[in-house]
């Protein structure tokens, strides 16, 4: 077997392992938020800022790293960005001051898009159409499962160690995968294809994306859906463990239950799309998600001291939104004619900004009650449904297949 063929087999596996470590830098430490509050002597609002600042970092750099990877190649961007990520993760483990922790969490978030931009670009350039789809599907499955199992892994670490060791595990994990990526990641962007960065050309392309009504409306819908989730992710551990006094392990099991419905919803996307079409599937998912969000708020009022009805409604919301995510992703990308790299980079920036904004709002509204979490999700879902009324109807399925 040639070395190039070996790299083609091993590289996506290593990239998946590295991707897991970046996702777990958010999901795995959620059960540790109460311990961090006590250890660093900070408030609920302050500890939630460590989530918001991470998403803000994610939103700041995709456009920059996209241009840099086109100019200098995929390998140097991913590997140097990975080195920064490893250092920032270790710094999180060593943090004894809240302000310092915020800074290194921000840097950690800023480094992750090197994987998202350079890594995904390498996959597209290295494999043919069918192979790339299969590999990206695997990476998407990890995205779905990380929020479910990350808190449980964090809870297991907390059971035998402390919150700092969660970041040490992430540091070691990402370091090992980067060492192997150094040897097995191919350079897929040939020097002959690299051109100097031309800011006027980039800015014109970004402006055309920003002023694209269909792209932006659907991007706002997706941002609202993710926002409904991020409220639970940022406040759920505090709600479950601080307000209702469940253990970190039990919180992890709650997460698995909620995201199991998300996983099931994703499995049903393909058969339902064949039956209903993209537009009707999105509307169905929004309707189910809206119904789940309404029940969340109703149960929060009727059963303020019982979290189980809320978790059940949250799972219903999770199932409905899962039906929307993949079709919306496709519709957003197809709404613009700009180069794919620009569309994907702006997609990442806007989504991370939406999550950072909702995290910030949630940190200031959350007061330890179910209702404070449920209302934000309900309002986010209501906004998404209203925005859908103003978006152009999706073309028929056969037309979409012709476009792709």
C-alpha cells in the first residue's frame, strides 16, 4: 500500500478523533460548572460566560482561517491552530483566576475553526464525491452524539478526579491526535493553486452573501433553532444539579435521553424527505419543535418543582428540530452562488455568533428555575417559525437534485 493511500485511509479517522476533542472542550466540562463556581468563587452568570466566550471565539476566526488556508495550505493552518488549541486547553486546566480562564477559553474557541475550515476543505479535496459524503456523514454523527455523551464522560472524570482533569484529558487527547496528523495529514491544496489574499474580492463576496435574503433568513432560522438548544446546554447542568440536586452522572443520562430523540429525528430525515419534500419537512420539524417548546413553558408553570415533564417536552423539541437541521443546511448553502468556501465560512461565523448571543442572553435571564430556560427556547422557536413565513418556498426535490 502506497504512503498516499495510507494517508487517505488514516487521515479522516485522525481528523474525527481531533474533532471529538474540540467538541468535548465544551460538552465534557458542563457537569463541572457547579464545581468551578465553588473553586473559583464565581457566580452562575460568570460561569455561563465561559460557554459564551468559547462560542464567541469560534465565530471570530473562520473567515480568517479560510483565507489563510487558501494562501498557505491546509496542513500549516490545521497543525498550527491545533498547537494553539492544545496550549489553551492546558491553560484552562491551570487557571486559578476567572479573567484568565475567560481569555484562554476564548483562545481555545478561536483555534477550533482551523479544524473546521482546513480539515473539511481537505476532505473535499482528497476524496471523490461519494467518499467525501460518507466521511462527512461520520463527522456529522459525532457532532450529534458529542453533546449526549460528553457530559457523561465529564461526570465520570468528576467522580474520580476534579474539573481541571477534564481539561487535562482534552489536552492529552488533542496532543496525541495532532502528532499523528503531523505524519498522516496530506497537503491537498497544491502550491500552484495558492494565490495572494485579495481583500476587496473577499469583501465583495461576503457582502453578496450578507445581502442575500434567502440565505440570511434561513440562516436566522437555523440560528434560532440552535439557540433553543444552547440555552439547555449552557444552563441545563446548573438547573439539573444546582436547582434539583441531581448528580453529574444523572445529568449525563438526561443528556443522552434528550439527544437520543435528536439522533432518531436525523435517522428519519432521508425517508421523510423522499415522501414530503424539503420544504414540507422543514415545516413539519418546526411545528413539532414549536409544540415541544410550548409544552416546555407550560410544564414549567404547572410543575415548577418537577423537572421530568420539562425533560420530556425538551426531547420532543429535540426530535422536531432534528428534522429541520439537515434540510436547512442544504437550503442555506444552495441559496447562494458564491464559492463554497465563502458560503461555508460565513455559515460557521453566523451560526457561532447566534449561539454566542443566545448564551449571553441566557446567562443574564437564567435564575435557577425551569421557566427561565423554557421561555428562551420558546421565544427562539417562535421567532424561527415567524421567519419561515417570509422565506421563499423550496424548489421541488428533483430540481434540488439537479442543482447538486
